[in-house]
C-alpha cells in the first residue's frame, strides 16, 4: 500500500486480461460506472475489509471498460451485416479525408482514409460512415502515377472508386491475422483500386488544427528522411533513419532479420534511450545558454511531444516520452519522485486512452523491460558485488542479465527465436550504439540541416563505426549453432517463468545474506536456516530448468502424428510431425511473378515472399527446431520459391530433390545456399524405403530410378513430369504425395506398379489420404489413378481466386464420384490431420461444412 498507484495499475491490467479471456457479456459502461461508484463509497466509508473488496471492484471496472471499448469497435456498416457477402467485393465510391502519410512503394500506394460516406454502385443514396477508418491499396498503372500519388497529403479530401474488401483472417493456425490486426487499429474494411484516375483529390486548405499539425509533421519527417539519404551512404541510411526518426521503410530486411536473431531489434526502435539522449542534448545546450533550471525543464517538457510525433509515436516512444514529461514536471515542482509511480501513471493513461495498447508487443516489451530495470538492476548488482569488483562491468552485466531475462518470454512468444549470443551482443553493442553511434548520428543530422558538407563529413566518420558494428553482427550471425527456435508459450508458462525468477532471486538474496554473516555468530538454527535456503534455491533452479525444458519442446512426449497442409496460396507446402517428433517439410510454396521489360519501377522495396513472411514464422511458432527431411518435389517457383528462407533460417539434416536442375536465379541460389551450409543433397531413388522413426517411413515411387544415370543431374525446364511422388506410412495410415505430376507420369507409374505386383514385389493400392496432384488441374488425377489408389480423403492445395481455374470442376467431380472426401485450402485455409493410434482426425482453419450429399 506504499504505492497505491502501482497497485491500481496492476489491478487495471488484470481487469483487461480477464476481459480478453473471459469476455463477460454482462459487463458494460453502466456496470463499470456503478462498480466505480461502489468502490468510492466503500473506500470513503472505511468499511472493514475494504481494501480487498476495492481491489476486486477495480478489476471489475477495468474489465467492463475494456469490454465496452471492444464492443464499440465495430463498423458503421454493421446494420448491413446480413449482407456481408454482398458487401465484400462490392464496387463503391468512397469520400473522406486522407488520414495517414501516403506510402508509395513500387506499383502500390497505400494510405488510410477517414471515410465520411460510401455509395454502392447503382445506388442513389450514400451510406454515412461518420469518419470510420478505411485502409486503401491503390495499384499504380504507370510510373508517372508514383509522383502523383506521392503528392497527396494527410488531410486532403478524396473521392475514390474501388472495390470494398473485408480483411482476410488468418488462413493458417497461428498465422498472421490481418483482420484482427486492422481491427486493433479500428479499421474494418479495405478498399482496392487500380490507377490514380480512380481518385479525385483536393488539397486541404490551411487551417490551424491537429490534422494540420500532423501534416506538417509528415512533411518534416519526409524532409529529414531525404536529408539523411544525402548524409549517409545508401547501405546505412535506412539503419540511421530507423534509429534517429523511427522510420523503418528503407531498412534492409536482411539487416533487420540479423538484428532480430541476435535480440538487437530494440536498437532499431525509438525508446527511452533516444529520449534520454535527446533530453541530455537539449538540456546541455540550454545550460550553456545559462537558462534557469525551471525554464529549461519547462522547455524540455514542451519539446517532448514534438519529439514523440517526429519519431513516429510508437507505444515505446510514447511510454518513454510520457515518463520523461511526468518526471520533469515532478522535478520542476518537487513532487512525486518514485519512478514506479511514474511508470504506473503513464501505463494507466495510455491504457485508458487506447485499451488495445495492452496487446501491442512494443508496449509490452517497453514497460516490462523498464519495470525490470527499475526493480531488478540494483538488486542483481548487490548480488554481484562480492564477485565482481569493477563497477562498470558489474553495472553492464546487471543491466544485460535483467533485460534479457525480463524480455525472454515475450520475445519468444512473438518472435520464436533466441540467440545464446544475445547476451554478449547486447553487452558489447548497446553501449557503443547508445553512447557513440546515436549521438554522432544526431549530430550529423543537425549539421546536415545547417550545411550538407558538414553533415556528410560527420556521416563519413560514422560510416566506419557502423561498418564495424555490422562486421560484428555478421560474424555473430554466422555462428548458427547458438540460435534457438522456441514455440510460442502459453500464458500459464509465462506467468510460471516470472514467478520462478522471483523465487530464485529471493533464494539467492537469502543465501547471500547468510554467507555474509560472520561464521562465529552462526548458531545451529542459523545453519539449519541456511541449508533450508540452499535447498529452496536448488529446488527453484531445478523447477526453472524443467520449465525451460517443457517450453522448448512441449510436444516431445506426444506419440501422435500431424500432417499439416499449409495454405501458401497458389502452391504447395506440407509440414509433417511424426509420432516421435521428427519433422518433414514437403515444398515451400512461392510467389510467381511476371515482369516485362521496362517495368523495373514496379519492384517494391520489400516484396512479399511467402517463405520469409509466412512459412518460416509458422515453422518457428510451431517449434520446428530442425527439419529432418526437406523434400522439394520439383523446382517450379510455386513449390521452391519459399524454401530459400527456410534453408537460410531453419537447420536441415537432409534435402531430397528429384535429381534434375531447372535453370534460374532462384533455384541456383537455393542449391548454392544448401551446399554452402553443408546440407546433404539426396537424389530421389524409387522403390527404396526410408525410415523416419519407428512409426513412420516413406518410399519414393517416382521418378523411376535409372541406374545408368544415378549420379547425373539433368537440366529439365518443364518440371511437372519430374515431380517426386512418394508413399508415407505412419502408424498404419497411408498417404500419397504427388507434387505436380501429370497424366503421363500417372500412367507410367501405374504401369510400373502393376508390373511390380505381377512380379510379386509388393502391393501399394488403397491409401487413406491423397494429395491431389497439380492443385487439382485437369492435366492430372485420371480415373485409373483413383481406381488404383482408392483414397478415402483428398487434399487440394490451391490459391483463392487463382488465375488458372484450379481446381478443375471435372477433377473435383471425379474425386466425389470415387467416394473421396475433398479438402481444399482455398475454401478451408490450412488443413490439419492428426494421426492418433492409427485413426485420422481433421480440423480446418476456416470452418467449412460438407454438403450432406
């Protein structure tokens, strides 16, 4: 009770968490107001037992407040909810004001619009949206349209013809949910359009209001970005923009991935460190100008909101800026000096303003790490005092240990990776970047605004230091044995992690106190107490190790198999977990792109790549520490494209391919990367069983082996006919994977199988699950193929609204006529089959009800 604000903040967050998990429908704003009134009355009247009762009431108030805000977060089109299917894909005309900077990247311009109204095609009246946020994606048809779209500004009036779209939900279990992401930003609809001629934009007139302030801020950020392009070399400009003004659009994706794997992404985010340096520079200048203490504190407070806006106003910078403002005000007035109270006030203010901040990873990490540093650094420092005499080393080690331990559960929950070198990387690089790189970069920017030559000179000096930092991160990144992949833990696991950390600290503290006592005053009771403390410490550490062991591989004791047909759009990717925890990945999807001569301007800075953006994050989230087998059925882009990121980021023990080579930069890069990482390349040989684990084995059936060319790699441009076809047996169930094989290949394989039967070399007919070849194309899945295999279930991996017309209606009809229950990723999203004691269970990401027929 010495810190009531801190306690209140913790209870308020508890209420939000209950609202998230319990979703109490009976709570509302009225109920919250009544609970708040009851809380005040009970506290004022000093009713016995009022403190726990008031705590419960405050939790209820917070729960109701969050629930009320969440219920209000609905689209103005909700009255038309029964017509949802008609709304999605409707042609409309939208009118409103641009509500964000216009981002132009290649052939796409994107921005948010505060929509006043929409009018559906052929409708006479417009439907009012009352300023609802709509996310716009405008495809640019000509290079000249880039400049036109870039000239649009926040606050401009816009009328835009396009198609209304509902944001896509997650199509894979644990995948990125774009619909939820936009909803947490109070956006419920997308508008897609082609060409700037669909938009009529009127520049906003000059008005002194908040929108005009944001407009000026956008222009200033844009001007600073362009000036930094002149000051720093192209290879480092994006890095410095991210660090100085929070603009990550130009940051090299590979550099960001490298920093992420080493646990250094906080360096690239504007946070408390940047605020401290900014305030330090401002106060130093004002002191040199001999301003009074109250004056420079007041000026610093007024400059902080400007700095928050200038650096992008992310939750981490808002937290740091508000904390600094409260601290400066308290220092100026000689009031509140408890840092815990300050952080609690800031958290409370932010969560009242926007309850969804609680779900933001930058908010969570920012507050948790700051809280950990406030509470833990001095305590850890005291424990290390007897072991490390140098204060600088002790302080650095304390900060590193505390920040790493506090951020670990949240980091693995969201990013699913941790490097054992993260401790060393942070201890070495954070002081260098915070005390040298960031101040020098800030000075280079200020000098560059005054004189570009002076700014470039400072930038040139900084280039050498940045190169040294990048050299260190490059060397650390190459030590792949220190990288660990962690599945996303449960909330229970995270709570247990923090509780055990507290128990370990308390035991260490007690043990340290006992050891510091002089031996001559130790009584028998004290000796027993010391042994009890040591036993408690040992027990806590053992529990902590067991918790980590469970969290690293929570499914290690399960003896069920899992076959996961991942929805990668128009392509194939199948992840198999065997009953003994082995992992196989069959293909990796890919994005097929067509670029004509003279269309280089359409290339985006960070184009969507299914492997890096979707497949690898999914593998990590599911705790795939390594792939025991990577199978590339053939080398077409929609099967091989996503594997580049997989080979780069996931350890692979064996790489099975069809023994051919399709000329092309992407395939060449894939195999070169595999060879450089010393991954064994295995050519598929038919009729050989490969044992994966005691319950799982596979047999390659096609391409048929040719002993005379076993070691020869043929160049084959048309790869479908060379697809690897293999049979998988798992706990008595049988699965056939077919790649993109076509009719000719099916006929050849059938003839070979029947001849083997005639020679008494095995019977392969009757399978449980068939992966339908070539996305259900009419060039595959002939009647005799289905007659031979007699599958019970068929899976078609195919993209929504694909341009190829897959799957062919004739193929779907043929499957149904043969009694095959058809699963399709375009209709159901990811499809998972669990094999439990020989029984196959299924679930789909998007619920789909099969017709009774």
